[in-house]
């Protein structure tokens, strides 16, 4: 009988330029947030414990090089939601905040909750994520410039339009690069093909699902809905029964599924009647669309999970 591994949870506070590590009650050690320094950090973790388990927060991207390096070094790593850690700190009476205190707090959080290790991105998936994120940045920038053009003085508008054409060209090049990357990877190519079998799920939604929802196809129905953030949560107490609402999840992916759902309720032969039926029973549009989003992500998960799954039209 195998005995459970006794991990030593080590918190890592991540900033743009620095990485601060700490044991639960240990002395903080600071490293630069560079590839060479991360190698030294990994050696440092192994010197602290035979079985280190790294705990860090999602920081909008600064954590990606570190987490990828830790995963490749086979050091279990969990990326936790900052909000949950902050709630834990408040509940524990830990109100002060510095980098070293945050690192120690993360170690305590890991010890208390023992989160599931992050599975890691393959190099192909990581490259796809970088490309998709750049496309999103350019799309946001394009929207901003178009809004500026609509209100700009005549002499300025021509310069903004020149910028718009440049951004549009950049987006086209990035999308071409994404398509080539997906096509060169058999696993990504097969998943992309299966996802786009669902009417209303286009290329942009597929890019985001592949790069930011890699667990899709390995989850249960409830896990898929909860991870997206469209699982209704109870709000009951005693005799009071409150209205269910969604909470948490991956906002970036949920926004993409929301836009796809607006298309499916117009054209998809499965989800269009589902939406209309909800509306006919008096459900508000927002509630009905959320239900469509939940049904859509469950459907997409099932398509990837079961290669023999056939859509009914």
C-alpha cells in the first residue's frame, strides 16, 4: 500500500520583476523573475524539501514562465485564485500585506487546502496561448482605435485609419499563424475540427477554448459548467430560498462562450429551440442565455470527451 506523499508547501509571491519564496514560517528568499533566476529558484525549492509543492497566485501572465518551468522540473505546483487567498487571510486575521508575508500566506493556504497540482501546458499549447493572447490584445486595440476614429477631428482621422489598417493586417497575420500552428499539431487540429462542428462556434471561440480551457474533454458535466462559471449556486438559509446565480469561473473563456451562445440561439438546431422554450416559460433573457452557455459548454466537453459522439441535427 502506497503512503501519501508528505509535501512541504512553499509559497511564491510573483511580481513583474521578482519572485519571493517562503515556507509557512520560514525566511523569505527573493529571486529575479528571469529564466536563469528561475533555475536557481527550482534548486532552492529542492534544497528546502525532498517533496516541495509550490503555491502561487494567478497574476495575469507573470506566473506562466515560472509555473511552466516548475511543471517541467516535476515539482507539483498549484495556481490559486487571489480572491480565495485574500478571503483566507481575512478569516485568519492576517491583514498585513508585503511580498514576504504573501509568500508565507500562500504556504499556509497550501497546507490548509492542499490544492490539486496544475497539469501544465505542452509547448504546443503554450505557444498557441501566446498567439491567442496577442490576437486578443490586437482586437481590443482595434476596437479602441475605431471608437477614436468615430469622434476624431478630420485632420486626425486619417492617421487613426492608418493605424486601424495596420492593426487589421496584424490580426490577419496572427490568425494565419494560429491556423498554421493548429494544423501542424494533430491533437489541436482534431479538437478544433470537432469543436467547430457545433453551429455557432467559430474560429475565434475555438482558439480561446483550446488555449485557455485545455481541460475541456476531460471533465464531468458539472465540472465543465463550474470551471466556466455558469453553474448555478444555491443561496438558501433556513426557510429562505434565494435566487440561484453564477459565480467565479474563467471570465475570458466565459466571454467567448457568451458571444458564441448569441450565435447559437439564432442558428443552432439544438440550442435555438432550447432557448425559445426557456423564453416561452417566462425566463428572462439573461437567465435563458446563461442556461444556453451551460448547455453549450457541456456539449463541447462531451464532443471532445467522446470521439464517437455524433451531433443530432
